[in-house]
C-alpha cells in the first residue's frame, strides 16, 4: 500500500490515492488500524482521495475511531497540495467534493510546487445546541 502522511496545523492524517476506483473495502477499519500510534502509522485519521462526478476530486475523511466526518479544513488543504504535486490536477484552483459540500481551494504555486493553500469553508456545522456537549 502506498500512502502519504501529511499534517496541517498539527492535524496529521494518512492519505490514500483512491482514484480510478481503488477505494478500500472497509475504510473505517483501515482508519482505525492505520491511526493507531503504537501499532499503526499513527495519525488523527485517514483521508481518501477519490474520483468525483461533480468536482475535480472527492475527499472522504475518517477519524481515528473509524467514523466518517463531513469535512476537515486542515486535511482538505493537504489534499489540494498532494493532488497537485501528484499530478492529479494541473491548475491552481481545485474543487473538492466532501460530505459537507463542494469546497474551492486556491494553491499558491512556485516553481511547480504548492507553497500554501487558501480555502473558505463557511460556518462550521456542529449540530444543535442541545446536541453539542461542549457548548454551555
């Protein structure tokens, strides 16, 4: 298995290129196994880079407990950098499909390398106040 490990502002994830229909059969279990910091690669989770019918690419993000999340701002910026440097895209703006909707990211390219990435995600959706245990 070829994977990449990247971090954005301290959030570290394992990234898999799953384009051309190469998605793992059980990504939740794979996220748990790879994320284990003692017996796996060690990460906050697993991010799959997949083909999309409505955007340039699709990002699926799994937390270290195997749950699938809608979005990760630090993770999606790493996705944009990685897909550019792997040659999956050849432009400085990329549309990424997520469970939270399509996100537009702009890469700052210098000498054919991505130096940084800008994105706008809008307001975070954390559910209703009664569902959020950390809001008092």
